[in-house]
C-alpha cells in the first residue's frame, strides 16, 4: 500500500445485462474522486474450459461487451480498475449463464437466488413493465367499451322517452277535441244568464 498509494479501489455494482446465447454486457461503477484510466476483466467458464483476460486503458468506459461465449454455459467475471499507479483489487465474483439459441428471454434457472443474476432481474423488470402497459391498454379499451354501451343505452332511452311523449300527446288530443264542444256549453251558460235577464224584463 505504501508503494502504490494512488491505486484505485475495486469497482462496485458489477452487473451483467443484455444476455444472449453468445454475448453479454458487463457494467460497473467507480467510486467518485478516484483517477481511473482503464479497466481489466477476468472472464472464465465455471467448468474451467476457457479463460480470457480483457484489458483496456485510456478509456472512461464503464461497460464492456463479452463476445464469443458458449451458449447455455456458466461464466464467472471479475473487474479491476486501472489507475495511474497500478490496478485495483478484483471486484467480487459475478456469475451468469448465457442463453440457448432458442431462448428469447432469460430462463428461470436454479441460480435465481444468486446476487450476480442482476442482468436477468433487469430483463424481468422490463417484462413486468410490458405487462403493465398491456393491462393499461386493456383497461382503457374496457372503459371505452362501457362508455359506448352507456351512450347507446342513453340514446335508446331517449328514443323510447320521445315515443312515450308522442303517445301521450295523441292520447290527450281526443280529450281536447271533447273539450272544444264545451264552448257551446259555455254559450249555454251565457244563454242561461241571459234568460234570467229576459225573465226580469217580462216581470
């Protein structure tokens, strides 16, 4: 530590995303305030058949694409930060499993409980977001359908109401016709009023 006082600390939040059958993306964070000029990645298959060391300097990238991976295979990676005076300690070991060629989404393997399956968790979150969007669209469609049904019902109700009011008018017409002859009765009343006056003259 005395010989290399400016060695950067180990990368944090190492995650694996964009899992495919033959590739994956590893990303990480570097604590603020530390001078980092590159990174180094140790990649190996869990069965020990293959090991690769990736090193890049003069870059500020915090992600790297791992290529030429075997499908449906388990891998372990560790990331180191490269500073002006050396490399950091390796990060925690991160495990992930590539997909099969026929898989479009990450399979539910037995490694679900592994803290290194964060890339799969992100894909699951995306899948959950898609489900939420589909449910929202279905709810909007159902609301529109109910609104259309209610509007149609109200329209039919107005038509029925108009028909009932027309029928009531037709029913009331005969009564009005009967009421018109009552005018002569009013005339009769007037004649009756006149008759007493005539009687008075005769007396």
